C-alpha cells in the first residue's frame, strides 16, 4: 500500500517537473523570439529611414543641379554622380528591406537564419561599395571646391563633414554587426530548443 502511494507521488512529481521544464523552455523560447524580433524590427526601421533620406536627397540634388547648370562643370558632375548613387542606393535599400521583412520568427528557423545571413552579406557588400563611392564623392567635392575657389572655413566644414560621415558609418557598421550576431545567436538557440 505504501509502495503504491509512493509510486503515485513519484509519478505526480515527475509529471509536474516535466511540465515545469516545458514551461521554462517555452518562456525562454518566447524571450529569445522577442529579443530577436525587436532587433529585426529596429533594422527594418533603420532601412526605411535610409531609403527615405536617400529618396529625399534626389530632389535636393536635382534642384542644386538646375541652380548651377552650366556654371561649374565639376559641381554639375558631382550632383549628377550623387543623384545616380541615390537612385542606386534607393533600389538597393528596397531590396535589403524586402529580405528583412521575410524574417518571421514564428515560422521556420532555418529560413530566418538564411535571410539574416543574406542581410549580413548584403551589408558587407554595401560597406565595400561605400568605400569606393564615398572616396569618389570626396574627390569630386574637393575638385568642385577647388574650381569654386571657396574659403578656408568651407574647406574645414567639408573635412569635418566627411570625418563625421566616416565616424557614423563605422559606428553604425559596428552596431549592425553586434545586432546581427545577437539575432543569429538567438536563432541558433531557438533551433536547439525546438530540436530538444
């Protein structure tokens, strides 16, 4: 009799422990999904902001191009170059945004890892292309400033602006790397929990 009661108590305790373990796993799973989801949403918001800023840069450059039309060749070339870069980056940003929006943490983890790795590769390509495009823009602006014979304070302003752009680009790349690594780590842990 006591042995049967002891077996029943042990079985009830074992069931309760299993339920608690599953509850803990589901809580951990939801926390990881929430953390990764917030980071993905932050990336989406930043990509939308970048696309909008680039889109707004196009009419500004067109206005400046019309304003200086025919007066300064290097300045006109600089604005045309900037317009082309803005158009290219607009479509590139839309392409990256479409990939990010395919990440759904309630669906297949393998697909999410694929889309996150693809976004990581896109950012690396963007960074490498940015070195070339920004360097060319700096050279064109320096030639434009030289042809306009601007004063020293404007040269200092241009150098400070490019230094600020480089700092912001390096800082944002570091933040993107940190966020991507965190998302991929969370996705790997989610996959491990689902496999168990």
